[in-house]
């Protein structure tokens, strides 16, 4: 019933065209990061619970006009599920310590609730997802303050601040999976019902078992 695991995430982070006032230089940079995520799962075929965490990782951006010495924050995930008859319900919560990046940020929380029902070879799903706001208000844009700063009068009309709206969102989702001998076909829809930033996402995927490629009647469907 007990499983222990360790994920090693090899991540490549990319800053694309960072904005600095009084310069037209295009600031871009890459950084590699190794994230360590230990985890534990306990349960059986009917129920289970898990806990994992990604440890903080330092990261430093040395750009031409600014240096940002920060870190990729601590992330903690916890979840549980329960199955009965042809139904399964699941929930998980996630926490990210964004306040360690900058004191003006709020820590990020999210919650996922979902359920599914299996009918023969078909699975129908529905869910709810909440994501909290990290920052809302006004930010001051960084500026090139070196001797090479562009002092053109056209910069006088450019605002030195930028408003950021509340990014908290409430999503609902629907999903469908059809299971067949060689794999599964999956369709999912997620839509933001409440929040300043409205989004709709549609995913379609096909999963195949590698062992099926060796059969002569591969993907033969009666």
C-alpha cells in the first residue's frame, strides 16, 4: 500500500524579450534548473492519498540592465481519491510559496475536485478547479539607467507603470475517455466561468500500448 518516489525535473526556463524602458534592446536569456520532487502515496484499488513537494531552487538572471537573484519557490501537492461501484471521486490541493520570489507576491493556492463514472468501455468525467491570485495592482516597469540610456523625447509619452488585474479563476471541466484493446481515446474541455481572464481549453489525445504494435491486427476494431 505504500509507495515512495523521487522525481528529478530537468527544466529549461526562458525569458523572452524582457521590457526595459529607454532602450530597444531585446533582452533574452535561458537558464537550466534541476528540481527535486520527493513524494509518497498510500492506498489500494479503492482509495488512496498522496503528498509530494518540489524543493526551492535558486535561480539568477544576469541581464544587461538588471540582475534578479531569486529562486523557484517551494511547491507542495496533496490529494486523495475514493472509488466505489463504477464511480471515482478525487480531490487535491496545491500550494506554491510565491512570496519567496518577491515580498509583494501572494502565495499561490489551487484546488481541484472531480468525479468520474465508467459505463462499459467509456468513462465520463466532470470537475471544478480554482486558482488563486498571486498579484494585482500596479507595477513599475524596469528602466535602463546606464550611460547608454535612450533619452529620446518619445519615451516621455510611455507610461512607467503597468496595471495588473486580479488573476483568480474558477474553472469547470468535462471529460470523456473511450477504452479499446490497443489504448484509449481522450477528450476534455475546460472553461473559466469566473475571473478577469476568461479561457477555454480543449484537449484531444490518443494513447496506445507499445505492446500492441507487435500484433498483426493492430488497431483492428470490430
